[in-house]
């Protein structure tokens, strides 16, 4: 009886929590279905009076969203794969290889996590413009091919693999590189999936950096494309929300598919995401 | 393959993990490296495997100096304490892994792996993952994986310590059987003297990185080279007494008690130091003997434990503690005092702690 009561209490808390988390999303979807007049009406309404499904079509046609989608997909795929490769190699080196200055280098890398990203905007921009990469895919992708946080996460995971496994593989005739790909990587699958997903979401949602380094329409990514709904005359909230709802959908689907790995990956690495 | 170590040494920063080790291991022998934890036995094994590089000395496999040879080229198989199976691969793939690395073609690799699985009796488990196996089964997989490449040397690092007592006994016999069947030179690291005694052709006993004695199990038990060896071997442990030598009466007199043991047979007492240590194994006490001249002592008994096969007596010899193991057939009743003969004992120099004389019943009538 008491147990049932405390369980009920926990469920009530969790329900309230998840409703609070969902509210902005519900509000977004609700707004995306309203007329311009109802968006601004006071008091606000949760359920639209008339369901304007054609907001979605209008939003899609307001800007070259097909091009934006394509750009976003290219950037997400290339930078995610790139980051996974650099992360695996670096995490292995920092966890298993013995070389001079290893721990110092790693400490310095960790130190860079304390520098706020905004500080780096201008130096990075200057570097890239000197390289002539502004308004190119290079600018959208190359600065994001490595992440210290991911390296740290995967390194912790790798450190949890017993060293005897490495010895056994060595005796079995496995090179370092072979050991990494045929033993460590399959073992670390949950951690790698987590890293890939965090990266994909981050890259898909990135706004500030793509806004700064792209100038022409055809290089813009989806989040930057959303600025099309804001003009001097004001913001088309219902269309902005309709576009946002469309953009967020792929990431939600990806998360649902991979969530089993993410929970395992984050909990095993002994870290909170 | 014969293995020769000459003046082998390994230093970790300040500590000498292994110090000046020189031994030869005969082809086809099973040798145990025995010692308390931290004595350098695993370090020695890892040097044999090539996982550690010795700071000094040479390792020969046959006639070949292998100091600079990488583990994968040493033709060795190794079983680790935690088995180190690849968790994401099935049993079959685990066993095939070394062959895959050696680029053996798939069909042959499969045949050799299944054959090896049969030898270690796990051929019904080939599709399982290591996580679904019991400790003993994982152990067998690890042995199969170590042997599948037909190595010249098999190295086992405390392979039984993660198993329960009963399984340990079974796997110990199993390892001996497989080793005999394959005829492979095997080195077995353990801290359990009983395990080492039962399985080995020879035992190498180490302490603090230094070789204590390298000989057959029985010889090590009966003729320990020093006090440490005698105390490490045997359970219940050997009885140890400080004593002085009475050269005139040709006997040792135990300190703090009125007990003396005659030194019988062909012995040159004049070379004995003044102070010695006498070691008597619990089973060296017997209640009956056909020979009349064996040394005899009187023991006051505090506790009698009957274990079925034999009876353990705890008591006092003079003022000192004593444990004696006698046949269960002996009817004891509620005796408080018992006179026992001593069939064997060892005399150690109390300063160097090296053994100087063994009494093995000879010289007594």
C-alpha cells in the first residue's frame, strides 16, 4: 500500500515534469496552426479556433527551404562522421598509448573547454576568411570536426576496458590500429552513438556560426533560414513556428530510435550528459 | 620449447620487481611460479610474454634470444586472470580471432577452432557470447583461444583464482590434462601452494622479486632451501621453534621449554651455529612407529579436530604452540597428554634462515 502510494507520487512528479518540458513544444505547434490575428490575441488560446494547416505550405514556400535542408544534411553528416573518426583516434591515444607529454596535452585540451564559444567567434572567423573559406562548406564543417567533450567522454569509456584485453589482443597478433577498430570500437558502440547523436543535434540546430560565415542564400542552413520570417515589418510567428516544427522533427525521430544507446552510453561513461 | 632466463631483472621506478633470475625450463614441462602477492611472479610472466621489457638479463626461447621480439611473434598463448575474452564476439569468433589475425583462411580457421573447442569441451557453446558463460566455461574458451595458434609456450596468469573451490579443483586437473595432451611447455602463475604442488613438474618460488627455490614440488616440500620456503609450503603450516644446539649431547634444545630433540644419523654437529630454528611439519608427528629410535616428544593437547581423513591436534610442546596431523584411525578419547614420534624435521640457521640439515628418519633404527 505504502509502496503503491510512493510509486504514484513519483509518477505524478514525473508527469508534471514532462508536461513542463513539453509546454514550449505544444505552444509552438499550437501557434503554427493559428491565424496571424489569433497569434497576437489576448488572452492567448491553447487550441486554435480554426486549424490553419496551410501555414506549413506557406512557410515552406517563403524561402528556399529545399536548399537549406540539403545544406543542413550535408553539414550534419560530414561533420558527425568526421568528429567520430577524430574522437575515436584521439580517445584511444589519450587512454591507451604511451607517449611523452600525453597527460599534459590532454589537460591543456580539457582547459580549452573553459573558454566560452563566443570568445572564439572572431578569431575563428578571421582565420577562415584568411583561408578564403567564408561562405563555403569548409567554414560550416571543418571547425567542428573535433570536440574535446566527445574525446573526454570516449576516453573515459575506453579507460573502463580492462588492459588485459589489450594484452590478449597483442598476443593474438593484433596491431594497435586493428585492436582499436575490431575490439574497442565495437565495445564502445553505445558511447559512440551518444556522441554522434549529440553532435548531429548540435550541428542541426547550430545558428550563430552558420549565420556569421554564410552570406548567400544557397549556403544557408535551416536554422539560419528561419530568419526569413523576420522582416522589417515584424515577424510572421505562425509561419516561423510552422517551419520550426518541421525542422525539429528529424531530430526527435533520430533520438527516439537511438535512445536505448544514449542512456547506456551516458550512464556507462559515468557522466551526466 | 626450452626456456632459459639469465640474470633477468625488472625495475619499476625505485622497486626491484624481479631481481637476477636465472633458471631453465625444460621442454614440455609445466612450471608454476609461486609466491605471495607482489613477489614478482606476474611481472616475470609478463616479461616472458613480451608485454614488459626486462631492464636487464636475457630471455631465450630455444636458442633464440627473444628480448626484443614483440608478443605476437613469440609463438606464445596466454590466459589471463580475468580471461580477457572479447565480449562482443561469440565463443567461436573468440577462438578464431588469433587465426584471423594470422590471416589463416576461413575454412581452416573454422576447423582448427572447432577442434580446439572439442579439446577443451566447449564445442556445444560456440554461438554464445562470453557474458552468457559460467566462469569455468569462460576459462576453457580462454585456454582454447590461447592454444589455437599452436604456440610453443603457454602462459597462465592465476587462471583459477576467479573460480569457486570445487571448480578450481576440476579446472586444475583439466589444465594438466590439456597440457599433457598438447605437450606444450607451460608456465603457471599462482599464489596457492596447493595448486602449485598438485599441478607442476617444477615449482619456482619467489619472494620480493628474488628466487627462493626452483625444484620439484616434493623436494621443495621435504627439503626447503630456507625458512620462508618451508613456511610458504604446506597447510596447516609447519611448526617453527627457536632452539640452541647442544654440540656435546648432539641434540637441539627448544627455547622456553624443556624439550630437546636428538640429532640422529650421520651429522656433523660441529659445523652447526649456536642458534638454530627447527621446523617440524604437522604430519611429521606419528603416534606409532616400527623404528624405536625416532625422536619423541610429549604434547599437551588443547583441541582435537577430526576432518575424516586425519585428525588435527592443537596443543603445546613445552611452552610453544604445536599443530600435529595424525591418522584418524588412532583412538584418542579424551587424552590430555600424548607422546608422539618425529619422523622428519629441518634445521635452519637462525641468522641466515637457510636450511642446514634435514632429518628424514635415516640413522634411526
